């Protein structure tokens, strides 16, 4: 059995505990898998995956969306799921900006934030009513559209960069 990182609060074991434990592990893998030697700075697979041209940001959003799906299955209300979705959208959109977005990805731990939101709901369930299936479906449609937009943005950016390089080469060669 793996040890739960000390930054996570203890929730009494019940039927939801195995799922919550799995989400904590995924969050840690995506946001804090590797600690930089000699520092307290840690990075996860999410910013590393985000470096992959075109599909990296898409894959990162889809992995983060899994946490939201599991939160919905655990009965999280629409308000909690909406906040989780906003964290993912911020992570995806800002993370898609070349260089600055990659630096942002190291600091913005959307998956940890989302697991914390879920834990807060499970510890202090303010709303007993869980989100309905249509709301959850809508959340995933929005996240999927954001992920597609990230791919489109990356492709357009690469094309623009290629055009600028061709134009610069033409200017430098005197043509």
C-alpha cells in the first residue's frame, strides 16, 4: 500500500476511499511526480506532457478530466465540478502559450486543486444533491472542446512560426 503524502487531509475510510486514493495518486503523478534535487520544487507529468507539440495539451486536459469524472461519480455537486473544470481550463489555456505556459504549468497544480475540492466536498458536504448526468455530460463536452481548441491553437501557432521563418529567410537571403 502506498503512503499518502502528508499534504492530503485524512478522510475516514469508507466506500469512496479507494477511488479517492487513486485520484490522489493520479494527481501526484500529474503534478508532483519528480522533486528537483536540493529543492522543494516538484514537477509532474502534466507540464512534461504539455511540451509535446500539438497533442500534449490535449492529453493533459483529458487526464485531468478523468478526476472530474470520478468526482461526479462520487456525488460532487455541480458547483464543485464547475470549479474543477475552471482549474483545468486555466491550466490548459495558459499552458498552451509557448514557453510562458510551460513555466505556468510547473506552478499551477490544477489536479491537486481539484482533488482538494473533492476532499472538501467529501469532508463537508454542503450540498447533498449531486450533479445530474446532463450537467456532467456538458462539463465533458466543454473540456473536450477546450482540448480541441488547444490542438488547433498549437497547429496555427506552428504554421505562423513557419511562415515567419520563411519570410525572415527570404529577407536575409535578399530575395
